[in-house]
């Protein structure tokens, strides 16, 4: 353990942090460029074979950046994409970023430190940083933008220079330290632990932009919102946001176990897709898509009497045609991803003749993230953490997400030696109640971390 880590865990005063030297190297979950072809000809791209946890060099700090000692992080699906080198190797992103020169050249390395969520303590600030100082407790936004690009000042997500940190950049959050821009920082909610706060910002802010923001569906009181994958990280936050807005969430899940979990989140209507014949291995023909849309529509109308105003879709190929069919006349399908495939097929007659809209959405700008983080700080939005792993077991955590064997968010302890640390407002935490803060874990389905049983891995 390096001296700075020891001091932080011992609770050193904020003013003394800068007196302790940064380590030359730090422990990080990373990919290696030498492994790019390791999955050629292999169907199961097991992320446990490509994710390494070892020491990497500490990068030089740019004037607009800070170094954060990462207490906790979480697994997002972009880490699975990175570790499978699909749909494109992320080293391509790093090479392209490096060609910009200057401090950007640091990112083009033979290793890629991944991870797009983090909570922790600032330990260094660059010469151009004004609003943050060592000792501040922060959560990190996944979005890096170019503040010298005009489009960024209308909406940070519209800038050509916008990138997702830890996926399209290096020095990500699944590590003991990370280097991020000051414009990525928000204050950590004081009533949450490190691991709870580290599992919120990416997915919850994405859901916020999709549903609440002027850049998304702009849901309102009484709106019926169909949510695919409603017990996942995106979906579980979507359920809460719809409830907060006075809407009616209709969650779709794949099993009765997940249906019970969804009810514990307060979802008004829960549809088990296996019970109404959705899914399966049959080819997704146009005819079958419409038939499944009719089945789903009947189930929704039986429950709430109307078709949905909005459909929240990140599943992609397997659901998108159904989403376009089932949303009401004049309704909106909002999409932020395609976990089952990017090539979507839908019957355009149901779109144009019924004046429906498709809205593409990606992550969230800093203002949207601030608004989302405010809801968390007010206790209006709860973490959806289900399981926590130590950094040494990050590959197992990523594999769990890769196989869709998780619910909510999977957390990773980095410098934090155990769960439950980082709370600086225990009174508010007690007032809100631990069960409300941890609805998925309070249901008794996911106990705190236990070391994973050893599994055979290919050499």
C-alpha cells in the first residue's frame, strides 16, 4: 500500500493530502493491446481472460484535471464491450485521441484502464482548476467534453469532442486512482457510502436524460412508460424517475424472481414477458414482431387501460420493432443502446401514420447530471446496488454483467477496504432508512460481498 493510500484510509486532514507524494504506479483493471486477437475464432469472449488487475504508471496531470483516489466504482456494460474488443477495440479510440497531441497523447498506451463510474477523494488538482480542492468527496461523470467547442455550450452531448471516460479515454475508474477533468466532478451525496454513490451517475443520469430532460421524452404526470429490462441498472432508475414524475411505470422482466424484485421497487405494473409469449429463439420476422406487439399491448391495456405514452428501450434489435408498434399514437420511443444488436427493424407505417417519434439519447450533459445528483442528495432517488466485489475480483463482476446474471448495479470496492464507509451525513441516512436506500439488497436477495468461488479459466 502506498503512503497516500495509507494516509487517506487513516483519515488524514485534507490540508495534508498535498504534502504526500503521489505513487509512481497504481493498481488498475486494464486491457492489454497484446491481447487484441485472443478471442479470434472463439464464440464466448469471456471477459475474465482479458481483464487484468496490476500496476500501471501514474499519468502526468493536465491543468484542467484532477487526480481522484477511487474508493469505489461499478460495472457498466461498456466495460464488457471494452473487454471483448467489440464492437470495436477501444485501443482504436485511444489511438485517435492520442493523435490530437499535447496532453491527449498520454491516452495512447499499450494498456487501457477501464471503468466509467467512480466515487472518491480528490488528491491533486491542476493549475487551472478553480472549484475543487484536495480532500473533496466527489462522484465522477462519465462524460468528457471539449469546452472550447461551440456545440458543447448548447448541449455537451452534441460536441464532436465528447467522449466517454474509461471507454473512449484512458485512466478509467476501476482502479485505485483516476485522472479526470474538473468538469466531470459532482459532490458526492453525503448520506451514501462509497459503493452506493459509485453505482449511480452513469446509468441514472442516462435514464434522466432519456425520460425527464428536454432532450428526451419529457415525461409528465400520468404518463404511462413501458420500461424494458426494468431490473437492470438503467431500468431500475427509470422506474424511480417515472414514479417521481407522477407517471405509471410498466416494467418488463424475464422471470418471476425479477418480477418480485421489480415490485419491491414500487413499479405499478409488472409484466413477465415469458408469461405472454415474448422472446424465444424463433426468428424475429415482421409478422412475429407485430404479433408480439399485440400481445404486449393487450397486457398493458388490461393493466392500465391505455397504450404507453413512452417506451424506454436500450435492448435494441430484440425489442425495438415491438416498441415502435406498441407505443400510442403520437407517443415516443427513446433509445440509448442496443445490447442485443444494432440493426433495428420496424414497420415504418406504424411510425409515420401514427405520428410517433424516435428519440436517440446518449449519456447526459453536466447540467442533467447535476439535476440527477440533486435528486439523489435529496433522498428522492435510491441506489440500486445489488452486489459488491473487491477490485481483485473485478473480472468476475464484469462476467456477471456480461452474462446478464445480475440485477441493478454491481459495485466494485477500489481503495475502500470494506463496505459501509464514506458516509458523512449519518443523520440523513438514518432518517431515510437503510431499506429505502438499498431496495434490492433489503429484499434479501443479494448479501454483501463474499469471495467468489474459484473457477477454471483458460490459460
